C-alpha cells in the first residue's frame, strides 16, 4: 500500500472517530434530559417542529399535573393498615369455617327436600289435526 493511501485511510479513520465521539457525547447529553425527546425539543426550539397546543379542559381536569411513580430501587410506601396478628387471622379463619358449615347445612337440607319432590310430569304433545278438503 502506498503512502498516499495510508494517509487517506488515516484521515477517514480520524473522521469516523471524531463522529463517533460526537455521537456518543450527544447520546450522553440526551440521557440528561428528564422530560421529553431531545430531538423534538431541539426541532421545536429551532422552529422546525410542531407547535405544542394546550390540552383540552376536560383532560387537564381529569389528569394530575404530575404522574407519580415509584422509581426503580426505591421501597414502596408503608401499608396504610397494619398486618393482622396471628390471633386475628385464626379468628377470621374460624369465622369463615363456621360460615362454610352453615352453608353446607343449608345445601344438605335443600338436597333432601329435592329428593322428596316428585319429578314433574311430561308435557303432553297434541297430535296434529288433519284438515279435510
């Protein structure tokens, strides 16, 4: 390879390196924005982007100004009610067990009442009458 070709390749690789560094810098700075799209924001600032219109009134009334979320790595807030104790859980289980037993007793009496009831009689089918001409 001639010396001219080496110089040409070195210039191209320097240009590519500069552009890569510039692109990486833009990407890093784009990550710093907390709201919106940096490309869109730049286009709007220059005057090339669309004009931002205010939201209709029913939208602003029905939505909060700031949407809250729990960031990654942050513990969720404490529960508004305390967890039940073991005694409270056992009392609730006993209450539900008593309710289940009463429902089973009602179902059993309904089953026994249904056995004593005779089956309904079938509906008689009337034969079709033939018309005489």
